[in-house]
C-alpha cells in the first residue's frame, strides 16, 4: 500500500477552505468519509463488435483504491460513483494489520443504488467497520463496454481508416462510466495504470510518465494529484514526434508530419510565457494528441496530454494560438480547480483571462479581444473587473501568480478566491469594493443575466474597421472594384479574415454575382484549408445559393466531424434552397458512420426533426 505523503506544495499549514465543507450534488459517493491516496488501474482493451456478448469491445481489469478513513466514528461502507454500463464482478478489501507486510485481500459484498440519469452509486460493505485514520485498500474487478465515458470508434471514424480507436472523455461527470471513483472535482489524487492493448496499438494517458512494458503493455504514472475527470486514456494506431524540450505531438501516422510541422517550437513559447505570468509549469511534459476527425470537441485539457481536434492542423500555423487556451488550463482548472461544477467559472473564467494575457504578450492584441463573443462570458468579465479595480496590470499579474501558488493542487470555491483577493489587496478591502452598488461580488456570482461590467475591447477596433469597410464594399449593387483592390488583405491575420467573412454573412444574400467574384478575388479564402475560414465560406456559399462551391461544403463535412463546424453547416443547408437541402441529406447519409454518436443525434434533429 502506498505510504502517506505530506500535502503537495509542502511547507506551512494551508488556510482552511470554504470548499472543505462544500457538497457536490453531482456525486453519489461518500467522498468526505475517506481520503483517496492513490488509484491504480490494470486494464486490458479488446476491440470487437459493439454490444454485449463474447468478443465484444471493452476494457476489463481492476481498479485498486488506497484509502484512509476520515470519519471520526469510523465507516461501515465505501460509496463510489459508478454507471450501469460498468459491470463490477468482484470486490475485495485489504486492511493494514500490525506486523503484516502485505495482508491478503478478502472478498467483500457490494451492491448498486440508483442515483441519476448519468450514474449510480456502487456501495462496498466492510465486514467490520474501519476506524478513524485506518488505511485500507479496495480492489474492484470490472468491465466496461458501451457507455458515455468510453468512446469506441470504427476504422472509418479515424483519419487512417484502417484501425479502430478508443478514447475516454471524463469532463464533467463521465469518468464514473470508465472506472469506479469519487467523481467530483473536490477530490484530487495520484494514479498509475497498466494498460494492455492488442498488437499494433499504442496507449497514451494523461500522466507524467509513459513507459512501454513488453510488446503490448504500457505503464503510466501521474505524479501530481488530479481530480477524476482529468484521467484520460486513448488507444489507437498512434505515433509521436518531439516538438520541443518538454513536448511531443501524438497522432495517427497519416497526420504526424503535419502535426510536427505545425507545432514545432510553438508549445514551448506558449509554456514559457505562461510560466512568466502564472508561475512554474508543474506537469513535466505538455503533449498534444491529435484526435481522429470524428472527435466532436475543440480540445480537452487533460494534464500532460491535451486532446485536440485535427481541425487545428491548418497547414500555416494560423490556428496554433487556439492551444493557448488549453495550455492556460495547466494553471487554471488543472492546478487550481473548481470544487464542484456550480463553480465552473473558476476554471473557465480564469483560463479565458490567462489566454488573453499570454496572447497579448506574444501578439500585442489578443485575437479574441477584438471581436469574439467570449469576452462577454461572465467569468472572464468578473476577472477583468477585479483587474480593473486593482488598476495596475503588473500588480494583478503578480496576484494571479500568488493565487496559483496559494491554491495549487487544491479544489476551491469562489469564496476562497475572493477572501484571498481581498487579503492580498487590503486597500480594496478597506474600500469595501465587494459591495459597490450595482457591482456587488454577490451579484456577479448569483444574479443571472448580462455582466455588470464589460472589458474594454477598443484596442481591437483599428484592426476590425478595415474588415468592416471592405465587407460594406462587397455588399454594394455595383462593385467599386478600385476601392476593393486598394485594400490588401494578404497581411491580415486569421481573426481579421474571420471577422470580414462574418460581416459578409450578416449582409448575405449579396447582390447576384458578388459571391462568385469575391471567391475569385480572394482564392486564399475560398480555397482555404483553415477550418474557421472553411466554415464561414461554406455558410456564405449556402446563404447565397452559390451552387458551384457546394462541393467545398461537402468535402469539409467529409473531412471532419467537430460539432462546432458540423452543426452550423447543416443548419445553413436546411435553411437554404432545395438543392442545399438535398446536399444536407446526401452528405449526412454518407458521413453518419464517421461521426460521434452525439453529433449524429444533433444532425438528425436538423435534417429530419421529430414530428416533421
């Protein structure tokens, strides 16, 4: 059994946290009754047909939890988060006995209890109650096949189309469908895993170390404590390439060269800037896993191994800065974590703010600051407001570094953060900034609706004005060719082009023939490989019924399955001409097998709504 260790960060005793008493209504477990010291997973992956039955695809093996009882009166059972798709076949208990090196594990009884549509409780009964501070080990034998936490992909859903693939997605409450656990961000622990895979497959995990053991086994260790939702596994036909002193890219063989070229040297620059601002990067390595095209999300910030969409492989580094958001989670979300999902803004609001600080230092103006809707997210606006109260960017940067240091490896509530903010800036506490009428901290956190304060986005105006004026020229009945040619768009960054296309879309349908001329004038837009530009050109083509470019929409939907790009194009097709609607139905029929099941359901609702 793992020996007890001092709390991460060591040194002086830590402040009592409001989060220590917080409940998590999304967990069925008794996570306050035990300290989880370590988790070990020993799993074997089998690829086969879906569904129950012999030879079907699944992960099977054991989960071993090292625990310490925290109940002053002792405890008679352990309650974990689980899911009906997770079939536990045996439970055993190993208790520390004086003078015994490794006491035997004895079988114990267990049962499940209904909890919610996303999970159930797994209750492990102790024959004799465990006493306060007692160390014990619970061993669970289980198998998981089809379910919400483990995503199985057929070969046609991958980039290479040759081998199947499997990955897990834990956020927010799905890892209970991957392994029995305390599935709450309030609990952090270290883990290790031994994963056995079929011939020709590679396993990767969100772990500090990756070690091959023999031809088919991979051993992982996460040396820092993390919440359950950040434990992630992927198995497929994967190879890797080094792109910096502490980073690698992982991808299917057909994508690896593009990934290496696009991200070589980039990640280190982003990490170094983050460290200057927020303190040490504690996770050791920062690897990127380019997921199969059917991956429905932009990215998932699993520590040491961020999962990202292959749509970020634009071929010209024009989307590389999207990674800054995921890297910012290394401090905000992964290191300092919301203690329950009601406080999610602590993860995302700070990450948005951190992303903008890194981008501003590297690029002068952050692309998102110029026009994106994200600055209007309440969490980001609140952090911006608190920086505005301080009135000095360097001072606020120093505060953020101190905040990360104070709460690293812990899960907190807004009250913990705000107490620290007012202690750090006593002059603001004296001014009672927490109760300024109309801007009360309580109002920020608990009143729905528009934020009381919006950050100043005027630095972006000078970059956006030319794009807006150019869009106006293209909307005219008679094109002023001279004025159009006078505007050089070749030096424009992606976000300026995106803004220009959004303005064109707003003004669409344009007068007849204008879209055709637009595409011919700017082939770098109409033939772009950048997914953000492809999405918007597709929407413009559909809104203007420019049928000679419909094939580009079809090709884009055949090449990727990211929800953010797929759903708007189906909405545009179904809101367009009969030809566009036919295109939607034909494209969906030929691509459904390569899409994520959630995306299939959403598209189904757009193409053939229930009751239609």
